[in-house]
C-alpha cells in the first residue's frame, strides 16, 4: 500500500536513485540554461540578443554546462560530499553568468532611451516594449 506522499508523486527513494538526466529541464533550470555568454558571440551581438529576449548561453557553453552537470551527477556514488560541492560551484557559475547577462541587457536597454531629449517618441515606444519583454523574462526565471 502506498503512502499519500507516494501517491502524490513524492517518491524520494526513486528521485535519489534515478535523478532526471541533464537534458530534462524543469522550468527554472531550463530557462536559466537557455542563454548566451561572451564566448558564444561578439559582445555587441550578445548584449542585443539578451535584451531582445533570446538566450544567455550559446550552444557550446550550454553543452559544456550540461556535460559538467553530468560529470557532477555521475561522481555522487564515489564521493557524495565532493559531488554536492561541485554542484554548488556549477550552480554558482551559472548564476554569475545569468546575472552578468541580465545586467548587460539592462544596460543596453537603458542606452536606447537615455540620450536625454534626443530620443523620439517612436524610439521610446520601442524601448518600453523591450523593457516589457525583458521584465517578463526576468519574472520567468
């Protein structure tokens, strides 16, 4: 007979024994992984892509991060403590990259309209639209 927790899908034993593969993303991780870094594109292109709602990690960087996660996860049996420490470092690295990418995107958005009275109403409308897209993206992470 199963417990209410098991019926609700909280089978902790199964979750620990068979963690989801790195390519299976939950919402927060999937969105966090969907971006570009500096190495993936020239700086201007990276910033523009970030401001326009595209990802923060390039394909090469994303593959590298996933490979690092796979290595961390595979090492759990041999050294659980070190595995968790490596997971913490990897997550910290991803958070730093996301923070940097979002900060650059915000800077680029600000540059679009902060020219004083020189910005036309149309430029301001476009800037507000991009801010809305960026705001919604921030809330989705």
